[in-house]
């Protein structure tokens, strides 16, 4: 902004004064801008947009029920919306079909994907109309497939970065050779120490987490990180063998726990050195790729269960109709 620009802020018909009144009217009192030239000259469009976005998010959270608040916080977590900026490329495995894209939007917005609650045809639990259950349903291998997709995507990025990564490395804990505490083992992580990355996906909308997830961002991922650290004293045992355990926990609506975010930042620096591409871009592309995999898996899981539920419902209705016809003919 030109520092010599005359704001004429005190003139009632001034357009800038009217715009400022409009913006301030949408903001809480402690976020409003003063109507003097010095204060206004330091404002940027970005800072004003952020204030308006934060005020809108606060209003939405205040008006939402617990489930909607948890969903809003999960969808608003850092990098959770990266799938919307991903290049829709087959070569990068980042393409979503039309049905998948619409399902993703409905999952994020909490809109119904099926007309009424039903039974999950894969595990016989309640399949709610917004497919909250479908995003967390562990049946039919969907969760394992997504886990392996995320693991492999990060593994390939480690190789691109010149890190000698191994998948499912055995014998990391010599006292318990059957256990594999990490899905990816990197013997020389930047900084010198070996790390074992352990991937997991958790739903912020599951009953055990929904209240914490409604109260604070990434609560479900943070809770699962602690489970990973403490489970069978894995973190301590790894440390005794010179390996740092890195819980790589994703939430089903796309956010990643703070441990994973730190790891991606470090991996980004190695990728930047190896490829010459800027750190910001390689990290953004990594999040976009992972975010598409997370959201596509949630969409496919929901669409498949919705289709199976509809088929079951149709078959049940057809069977009832046949019984009625048979009874009438007797
Ligand atoms: Zn199920």
C-alpha cells in the first residue's frame, strides 16, 4: 500500500471508511481495526481475510453440536484440506472420480450420503446416514489398505530424499524379534539417529474421542500418539536400541498429528536438498498426495457401504413383497 495515500478516513462518505465499518462489524471487538491512517496502512488483505475467516469459524463452532464441532475442527486442522489443492493427476495417483469428490465434500460438511441410518453390511454396526461409521470401519481390509498406501507413499519420498529407508524392518528389538515397532525404519534420519515410523489412522468422530475432538484440534491424533508411545513400552525399548519411535498418526478427515508434522518438515528438507525443489513446495505436495489418499479411502469406504446397505434394503423389501404375494395366493 502506498504510505502517502490519503485515507480521508474521517469523511463520512469515504468508501474506505465504509469498508472498514463493514469489516469491523463482522469481527469481535478485540479484533477490530482502528480508523487511523497509521494503523490502516499496516493492514494487509491477507491479515484481514484471516481475521474474517477466524471470526466465521468461531461463529460456526459456537453454533454447532458436538459432532459438528469435532468435524469442523478436524476438517480445519493444518493440511487437512490439502486434497482440494492437489493436482488431479492419474500419474500422481491423485485423481478422484466425480462420485468420490462429491462424497468427500459431504463427509467434510457432515451432509448425509444415504437417506437413513442402517446397518453396516461389513460389520453389522450402525451405519449412520453421514457415514461417520464408514470412515472408521475396520472391516473388509479397508483400514489396512489405507495404512499401507500411506506407508508406501512416505517410504517412496524417503527414497527420493536419499534416505536409506526400509519397510517392515525385523529385529529392531532384539529381545522381541517378532515385533516390528515401525512400518518404516530409517537408520540415519537427519540428525544422525535412527527412526521407526509407525503409521495409524484414527477417527476424531468415534465415540471415545468426539468430545475431546470437539474441544481441541487434533485431539484424536494426539491421544493416539500417546498410545503408540506407551503401548508395550515401545518408545522406551526403541530408545534403548538407539532408535526413536515416530508415531505417524493421521485423522480420517486429513489432519496429521504433531509428531508426523515434524517428521514431514524434516523429510521436506532432505527432499529439497535432493531435488532442488523448494521446501515449501515439496512439503505441500507431500501433504496433498497423502490427503487425497485419506479422503479417497473415506469416500470409497462410505460409497461401498452405502451401496451394500441399499442392496440389502432392496433385497429385504423384495423378499417381504414376495411373502405378501405368496400369502395372498394361498
Ligand atoms: Zn462397519
